C-alpha cells in the first residue's frame, strides 16, 4: 500500500477526464471564506479562474466581506452563523444577486453537501469546522482540509468515513502538505519518522518574565505568517504544533511516537520525512499559504503559479533546533493527550479554545493557557472516541470544566500561582 490515495475519486476522475480529453472546471464550496485561509483560497481561485467555479461560501459574521466575495465569485448559496447576520447580508445584497442566503448549522450543512460540488475547502476555525466537514465527507465531496481541529477531535472517524465514501482528504496545512508530498509513492514500512517543523512563533527567544507579561498584541505578532487570531496564539504557545502532531497521526496513520517536532525559525522547510534507509526528504517553499492551497485544489496535478518563489541564495542560512518543551508546555500536553488517545485530544482542543479566548479577552496571562489546559486534562477520564456522540460530549464537558477552572482559579489565585493575568 502506498501513501498516495490510489483508489481515490480524484484519480478516477482524472483518468476519466484525460480519457475525455478535456479540461474540466472543478466546482468548489468554501467553508470559512472570510478567514485568512478563505481569503487565500479565493486568491488562488482568482489566479486560476478557468479551472474553478465557486458554488457556495460559508462565513461566520463578516457580512461586509462576504458581500464583496458574492459580487466577485457569484456563488449559488452562502451561509452565515445565524439568522440576524443572514438578514443583514440579505438587506445589503442587490435584488439581482442570484444567491440563496442561509444560516446556522443547516446553512453550513447545505454549503458542505451542495449538489454538483466536487471539493469542499474546510477552513472554518476551531471546533466549528467538525460537523460541516463530516457532512461534506458524507456527501462524498473531496476535502481540502485546513481545519486541523476536525482531525484533532475526530481523526479516526474522519479517516474511516473518508475511506468508506471514497473521499480524498488533501491537507492544506503547510506542514502536512509537505509531508504528503514527501510521502508520495512510498510505502508506510519505508518510513521511519515524520518531522514537523515549527517556526517557534514570536516568543522563541522570549524570557519567562516576558512570557508572563505578554499581551495578546505580542502573541499575535507572528514573525513569518499572517493567520487568524486563534491559530496565531496557538503558534505562540506551540499548541498549534501539538495539534498538528495529532493531525499527522491520523492523516498518515502513524504512531505519535514516530512524529517529532523541529524548530526552524525561517519557515522555509515545511516538514521532513526520515526513511528507514537513512535518507531524509524535506519540502521547501516560501511561507505563503496560497502554495499548499493550490497544491490541494489541483491535486494530483502541479500547475504554474504566479506567487513568489523561493530564493535560497537570498535566504542564505536555515537554522534548526530542539523545541523547548519546558518553556512551551502546550506541546508536551498535546503529546500526552495524543498518547492517551480516545476523547483526550478533543478535551485538549476544547480546553485550549476556551483558554485562548480568555487570553484574547485579557482575563488570563499567556502562560495560564497551558496551566488551565493541563488542569482540565487531569480532570478528564478518557473514553473511546469511536462515536461522534462521545466526542461531542467530551467537547461540551471540557468547555464547561475549563470555564469552572478559569472562574475558580481567578477567585483563588493562591491555588494557581501561575495565573497572574496580564495585569
Ligand atoms: N491561517 C493559516 O495560515 C492557517 C494555516 C494552516 C491551518 N490553518 C487552519 O485553518 C483554519 C482556519 O484558520 P484561519 O487562520 O483562516 O482562521 P480565521 O482567519 O480566524 O477565519 C476563520 C473563518 O471561520 C469563520 N468562523 C470562525 N468561527 C466560526 C464559528 N464559530 N462559526 C462559524 N464560522 C466561524 C470566520 O468567519 P467570520 O470571520 O466571518 O466571523 C472565518 O471565515 C483553522 O483551523 C486553522 O488552524 C490556518
């Protein structure tokens, strides 16, 4: 067996297309169109208009940007998070805009499973991405997956369902796209380990005192990537890398013990695969999400892009170092949750979402994110994650428990001396 999805719908379709001898437009749905990945995905589509048609878009609350996207890409269906935002958009649209405006879970379901769509780009942020992504797989849509939380919460279910439905999951995360490309054509037994690179984020060289005093603006100041707020805070805490380890575990069906992390501040080497014969394959590129998005949208073809290309001569030096687990305990917590398995990764994810939100509201300090997530993990008795009901129960429980831990810790700071708040 090879890592390349040989029996995939995409390959079957490609064979059919080349047999027909014609170029075929790929119909797309985009979940999370107003976010950082969504905007980059639409830019890729803008550069390759002859190849793609956007049939549906889903956003959260940003009606202004969604309206501009409707004007440009003319989707048939759009969805927003609730009725009031849908009504606001409807008022702003001209009567000639021929688009159905939907809302809430039903709206996302429609965008994810719309008839005629070939591929769904899953780029909502956080756990909001899980159900629409599963619905897209159920509807036999291929997935360009940016929403790593889907894999962290329910990687086993996603992979089982995608095999059952003959759906291909194409990673958009730059590290997983890199691994996917390095693994192409190789058998699992040829692989010794996967090495995910991490930029180290804005706090790579920060002292513990600086970490304790860090404000959201400091943590949001990523040196190499411009991304949504949640993933940027996760990058600063290295929780993002931990979530990526769990994502890789499921995407590539490999034990957590064979997935390592290497800090690489320039974000040029996106990840590496070490093979049993001692060779290491790395994938390099400029840090621009349009590249892995384009790779996923066009897979299995490679096309010419007008995006900036890598100039190693200009870059000169690439550095690599061991991750500092003691300074960034979120990475260690993610490894622990991954090793425990079952519902523990879903609890890690939910506790982290609540803690990151509290940090962004300046209710807690930056180091408290790890303290709170660690505490919630110790309170959880993991059960198997083979059903969606178990996973959603664990997610609900973890959010409730995290809020309790937050409240009690803020009331009793002596029990949680690390909980300083940003002051
Ligand atoms: N950004 C990157 O470079 C990057 C790289 C690799 C992986 N990823 C992954 O891709 C996903 C998206 O990241 P991002 O940086 O694009 O995030 P983002 O900029 O925050 O955008 C998130 C998108 O999801 C929508 N959204 C957020 N919460 C929602 C909710 N509760 N219900 C419905 N819609 C909601 C937002 O809508 P509104 O803005 O309209 O409210 C927006 O369209 C994440 O899972 C992230 O880990 C991102």
